[in-house]
């Protein structure tokens, strides 16, 4: 009997492929979330330094937050105020959800999103082009 050389599969190739792609997706998601945590630190610093209002108590500036999050559907950053009057600073009437006459005058969240969205996308996209 001749010796056979070849591959002996311990599981079907399609099952192995599914496990490998699932494991790779987990690595990608973990790396994206790691990068978002890094960006959160920079974004919070930017918001606190560049908020256009003058502090009276310092509470609004100190309560700004950037929280990374995610679930099985995606990953995100949440930029928020921690004071009840934060939406007014952003120019949103909290009772109606409508823009106020001062819309954007003291806003920091939307301008920050405008500045950082493309940077974050390019960073994450570049991460996986290597």
C-alpha cells in the first residue's frame, strides 16, 4: 500500500472557514473599540478646551463626556453634557426638541463631531489597510 500525502480534515472546510471569519471579525471589532477608546480621550480634551461659552461655575465644562460603546450591531462614541442645561448650550429646546434662536452659538458637540468624524473614519480604515 502506498503512502498517501495530503490534508486530513478534522472538520469540514466550510465549518473551519466560518470559525476563522468569526474569529477575525471579533479581532476587528475589538481593535475598532480600542481605537474609539483612544479617540474618546482626545475628543473630551478638545471639547473641554474649545467649548465656546464662558464658565460661571465650571460645571458644564467639567461634565462634558465622551463614552465609547458598542453591541452586536456596531460601535460608537456618545458625546454628552452632564448638566441639565447642556441641551440649551447646544441650541436645542429640551421641551420641544426644536432648535432655539441661539442655535449653535454655544454648541460644542456638533462642531466636535464635524471635526472628528472623518479623522476617526480614516484612522480606523487605515488600521486595516496595513
